[in-house]
């Protein structure tokens, strides 16, 4: 059965799935959905994912969205150790993925990052924009301190001290900050983890388009961490 990943190479939550697929050499066809042209809102794609967002995965008449669920499905489908079978180890992976998805991403992505780079996320007044971005920045800093000191500490990976889909997921979210020039200088363990994850052999090829987009923003001024 053919597996198709609908994605966009700049999308924060498509990149973790694309990286996992590339790194594990999974037999999956990638299909870019042109977000810039609004293809995700067209009838063909909205039939695949009614949320009109990427990524989505299709295998015959089985279709799922949500990057976190897709990573879990793929790791289970191909029986990969990045989603451990041991219940407690798996629970730690789930915990960190939920933490990234429902906590960190909300403040860092939707608070700090997106209102500054995407016109449709920009708030309608300067005051609302400043409040949103500064709130996001404060909360993101608190989350990064937790990632740095508690989740990572001296460990190399975010769960079970072994690479897992939680690392793939989290690294996509955290490195989206590079678009606005985040260096994470106050978070040495986060910096070490990022550098480590960037050693994955497919990192450059998977993230090339995102870094091109980041390059197009490099002369702008942003609130960053
Ligand atoms: N919770 C979803 C979020 C998906 C999402 O926000 N995708 C963005 C790209 S990063 C998208 O497709 N945006 C298009 C739009 O909202 O118009 C997931 O993790 O898959």
C-alpha cells in the first residue's frame, strides 16, 4: 500500500515528519502542498485533511492529520525503536511530545514566532501585537528554561536519554525560531541538543528550504530568545 505524506518544507510541523521519514528511509512518497498558493484550502486537499493544514498522511483510504500522531503511527507501523515498546519509556516520549505540542509550541510558535513572520497571524493593532509577542516571549523563555534544565539537563535527548520521535518533533518546533534569529544563548543544554540533532545525516537536505525562508528574513528586526 502506498504511503503519501502531504507536507510543506517550511512548515514547522511538517519538518519533523519529513526528517524522520528521510532519516529512517521510510518508503513514503512526499507530496508538497503549496501553502503559498492556498492549495491546502482547495477541494482536493481539504477532502484529505478538513483542517486544511499540513502535514497529513494517507495510506489507501486511511488518512490522518496531526504531526505528533503521524510520527507515532509511522514509528509503530515500521516497528522502530524511536517510539519505544516499553510502556514507561513510551509514556515519557508521549509526555514530552504533549509538552512540546500543547505548551511550548503555543507560546513559542503562536505567541512569539508566527505573529512576527506571517501577515495572517499579525494582530490588528500595534498594542495587541506587542502584548501578544511579549507574552509569548516571556512564556517561551519559561518553557525553554524547563527544556534546558529539567527535560534535557545533562542528557543528550529529551526522553529516556535515547533518540525518539519526541526529539524529531521538538527539534522542528525549536529550530523554527531560527527564522527570527533565535540563538537560545541562555539555554546551553538546548543549544547542545540542537547541535547534536543537526548532525543527523539528512538534516541539511530536509531543512534547506526552511533556511532559505529564514535567509529572506535576516535583515528584519524581531523579538527573539
Ligand atoms: N496541530 C497541527 C498543526 C498543523 C499546522 O498548523 N500546519 C500549518 C503549517 S505549520 C498549516 O498547514 N498552515 C496553513 C494555514 O493555517 O493556512 C499539527 O501538528 O499537524
